[in-house]
C-alpha cells in the first residue's frame, strides 16, 4: 500500500507538455506556468514520455509523500513501461509565484490510476519548482504531502 501511495505522487510529479504550453499565448508568466502544469496532466494521461521529458529538467528530483527521493529517470521509466498508468488527473487551487527565472507552483492534485496493476486514487497537496531556460519552464523539483 505504501508503494501505491508513493506512485500516486509519481503521477503528480512527472512534468508538462511544452508543445501545448508553447502554443498558448499567456497573459502573464504565472499563466505560462499554469499552462505547463495543465499540459503536464494531459501528457500523463497519454503516457507521453517524450513530451514529459521536455518538461522535466535533467536534474529533476521529487520528494515523495513517503520522504523518498525519486529522480527524473525513475518517473519517466515507470510511465513508459506502463508500471504507472494514469486514468484521471485533476488539479485544484493552483497558485504560482514568480521570482525572476524561478516559479513556485502549489496546488492540489486528485489522481486515479494503476500501479503494477493495482488501482489507486487520492489527493495530494504539492509544490513544484520551475526554472525558465531558453524561454520555457522546466520542473526541477517537487515535494508532496497526502491529504487525508
């Protein structure tokens, strides 16, 4: 069960489709970051690791709800192999703060899917850190906490 809880966080951690966000003309930098996060959810549903890999910086690290460190490669591999499959991704209360070329996004994710064939569902409150590089936002870190 702890593994299922951990993998729920992976679903929320994995990053965003830059193609979708780059075609969106954002009014503000905050809107741009929100667009990346929403596109990320769509990429997760499609298991689009090519899009996701563009949205996650090579040095990306997730701190799971269990306190485990999970690097980019682990997140992408589990999605690519189908070990983690998302069936629903819903975001709420997305707030973005911009500090130059760094953005902090906080929100609530309500996800459902399967991990190794076992179903999961639940909410987390999370923080994702983005860095603007070459005109686009990439996730560099994420931390999550279960909502009971």
